[in-house]
C-alpha cells in the first residue's frame, strides 16, 4: 500500500524530522536527567503542535509548494486501514498529533497531563507512569478503531491518554487532592474531577449516534482510555512505592515544596551503583529485606519514592552492628537510612 511519505521531498523530510525531534527530545531529557516525564510530555505535545501550525501558516505554500501532500497523514489513526500491520503504529503516533485549527484541544490535553499527570507520576514513579500513559493512549485508539471500523475519517489527539490518567488516578488514589480549574481554581479530590469528566463524556457520547462519528470529537476514544487505565492500574501499580487507596492528601505540587524536592533530587546518590549497608559490612543481606531493597534500588529515582521504600526497609531491618531500630532521616542528598541508636553504626547512603 502506497504511503504519503513516498512523495516527500527534502522540505517535507526536514519538517518531519523536526516534528520527531520536538516529541523525542523532551522525553529523552526527562529520562536522562530524571525530571518529570509528565511535564516533558506537555512540552513535547506543544512543540509538535507548533510544528504543525508553522507548516499550515505558510511553509506549505511558500517552501514546499501548493501541491505538497499533507505532512502527517501517515501518522493519523484511520480506522478502515488500522487492521493492516503497516498502520498499527498509528494507534500510538496519532496521540502526538492535534488538529492545527483547534488550539483548545491541545491546550486542554496539556492542562490535564500537567495537573493530573505530575502528581500521578509522583505516586507511580516514571516507569509505571509511562505504562499508564501508553495504556490510556492505546486503549483510546483501539476503542475508536473498533467502534468505527469502516470509517475513513482520521482521528488524532492525546485525549485518550489524558482521560487514561483520570481513570488510573481514580482507581489508585481517589481521595488525593490536586489543584484543578473546576469552577474554581483550587484543590479538588481526584474522584470529583475524574467522575465529572467521565460523566460529561458519557453524556456527550450519547448525544451522538451510538457513540459513532456524529461529532468531530472521538468520545469513545476518551472513554476507552479512561476505562482501560482504570482497570489495569492495579496491575501496573503492584509493587510500587505507594499502596493503592492510601489517604495522605496526595503528593504536594506547590512550587516551594517542588523546588526543595528538585534540589534534593539533584544531590541524591544513585543507589544502583552503591553497595547496600549489609554487603559493605561483609554480611549477608537478611532474607526478609531483599525484595524491598531490590525495589528501592531499582525504582527510587524520586525523593518521595525513595522515602517510601526506605521507610518500609526501616520497618523490616535492624542495625548491622547493634540490632537497634532503623530510622529514615531527610538530608540535602535525599532520605538516609540510619541507626536510631548510633548513626555511626549505619548511615546509608
């Protein structure tokens, strides 16, 4: 099957490379520097949208020519072609495209990913958050594809992923309070925000013909992303730093607290490169702490996550020298595990 990319000239390839770079660079930066992936996603989506707008505002006419093919049609989700293996990539790629004539669409998605995604990432950690985001994105795309199997109308946007964040947060920590512009800009319980959005989407969907294409909005993709992430969140969050349903008000996203945590994170040691307190003393790691220690070293890349795993480790272990209880102390370089009786006995890292 022929693709539009077969007709690309040098100009189209340059713009396509720019679009890929706009998406990938912020994500690479977040992974490399261990910053928020949710915020990097918002930057990537916005930059990718700006590339689309630049193309339509004149580059297409004055640089590429009036006969140029539309740049991103090979990355739209078109239900009638998606069953073919060569178009399966559109289940994901469509989530990084938006209608260039509808800026409110991309801004709405960015708002949700930033305000809901950041605290959810603090609950899950980067890797589990990435899994949830992809579940919402793919779940929304698959739902729209199956409900409009023969349609040739393209679908695009990150709304399925954004609604997936609502569904995942509702399933995991519904009583967390996050700042959100719902009537008033204030902190609202997650279950209030998520259920309002879900109810409104159901109502809008039933105003169309059987959840089909009587609207320009892919309502079934929104609902599909929400439902997929809601039911799969318990499996993704299993073994994570926070128990499901814990009620502690939720991670703080205030600027002063976030700044303090960012400074702490910049000075935190990489636990995967350090010997654990037992090995460094020449003794075997106690059997009852091995699993927790492994999870701590593998996933504690955020100060809050490290704090949670260290507190769990302190509950299970004792000092390697005097068998006293262990405590977790917050320092400039992040949380530290210490002997409650004599810090000189054990102070790690």
